[in-house]
C-alpha cells in the first residue's frame, strides 16, 4: 500500500501531463489585457443530477437586452460583459511627474528587492489554510506543505527565476474564471459574480510579496488613513467623526462665537467679495474679474500666449493638453495651475480672514511657487527654485 508521501510524489510527477492536457482547453479572453490565461466559458452538460441542472445556464440576457439561447451566444455574452468591465477606451491624462512622493527608506527598499530565501518561503506557505480550493493545477496548499521536504528546492527555484526575470511563468500564471450566481433564477450576465482560481504557486508568490509590502506600509501611508495598515480600522474614522461632532455640540458657545466672528456675507455662497458683485460665477472669479484679469495679463506676457480662454473649462483643457515632459510645457502648466489656486486662496482669505493682497504681490507669490514646484522635476535638476522663478521667460522660448 502506498504511503501518503508516495502519493504526493506520484501526483507531482504527473502534473506536467495534466498541464499539457489542460492547455489545449484554454483560450485568452479577447480584450481583457490582464496578462492572465482564463478558461473558455463552457456550459455544464445536461444531466439528471439536480445539482447540475441548477448550475446549467440555458439562456441569458446580454448587455444589449437580447435573449441568448444557444451555447455560442451565451459564451459571447459573458465575454462581451467582462471585456466592457476590464477595458477602458478613454484617453486619461495622468500627471505624476510633479507629485510630492514620500520615498521609502533604503532599508525598506532593500527589504522589497532582496532575493527570496527558503525560510521566508516556508513561513509564507505555513500561513495558508489547508482546506482552500485547488487551482487549475489541482494542487492545494496542504499538498505543498506536506511535500515541502522534497519539493522545496523546486519551489525555491521558481522564486529565484521570478526574482531574476521579473515575470511569472505562464504555466504558474494559469487562472480559471468561475461564475458564481448572486441569486436564484439569474437572468442577466451581471447576476453572476466572477472568482479567479489561481495556481498554488501563484498564490504563494503573491502572498510573499504582500507580506514584504505590508512591512513598508506604515512608513508610506499617512497617519490619518484609517485602513491598509495593521492595527488601523476604517471604522475608527466613524468614531473620530462622531467624537468631534459631539464635542462641538456640547460646546455650543464656541459655535456661536464662530458665527458672530464671521460677517453675514461670509456665510453666503452667492456673494463675490473680490469685486463686490453678487451671484458668484466660476468663470467670472477665475478669468473675467478685474483682479484675475491683471494676473492673466501678466501670465500671458510671461508665457507668450496669444490669447486666454473665455471659460474655465476651456482653460483646463488647454492646461491638461500641455506636454509636461518639456521645460516649456512644465513651466506653463505649473504657472497656470498655481495662478488658479492662488486666486481661490485670495478669495477665501478676503472672506474669512479679512486679509488681501494686491495683484503684484500675489503675482510674485505665483512666480516663487512656480520655481519651487518646477525644481522638483528632473527637467530642472540643475537649477534651484530662485533661478527658475527669476528666469521663467528664458524657459518658455
């Protein structure tokens, strides 16, 4: 009679045959662009078993509202649905060059990049529950744990290959998508919830990376963030908000003093204090107000613009279309964005603090802030913020 270890060895030796047979049944879902191999959606065969009849998808309503009755139409309906979910045809403009990143320390950087060792892999493997469902390879975490003594070298070689090549082997990255009904009598594709069944090795690699990343999160996530870090819970934010609200309710006299200190026009959103006109309008505030026009005329001359847009939406589109990978584009982007922000701050300072600046002082603040923002970019690594602020016109030629 074979021992349990011999059975595991036999299962391991036949795993390549299993993969070879299963690969012929796989296809890539069109348009997902996820880099994952998923199984073709197949309908269960008709059987007398009540359980199989319950799992049978005999008809479905696709996203266009049409009834799909045959197998190929049903498969196409599911593929179309998930293609629409996982793809985005919109052109997104992401500006990350000038964000104020908080880099991790050299110690944490070394922790994330160091090679995986046997002890780390085994510690990660032991943390898995034994009764989890097997993946496409048919292996459970219980199998890997019990056969660690004679399989550890193979697993360590997989981790070594992943660390050196920065990619996961396609066989390891084999994923099956299974549909779980959200309710009885499902009629549409959206009534099914997809779950991904990944291989045991893929889960092991992902968990090892997550355990490393978990050690660096406290240094990279803000203290005010109530989630993603061990020891913090999102529910704490609700408790803090309730405590703050109860505090101010119990201190009603403080609220009364705050309301008395602010004039009545400060509490009205329809009063534009910068030029004493009622019915504040966003286009008037940022572009057409005489105070704003003085600033834009200076920016127009400095940045060599031929004209300025008449509304904020057009202005924002022009700013977002700039090529910030050039010195001219980055300077123009920073100056325009800071100018808008400074106008808004000036408006609030006049209302809530009774403080105001003339346009020349505010313009000098804008130039200084532009130099400070720009010097953080690699494009201006050879310049300090003062040199940039004093020579902006030279960079926009």
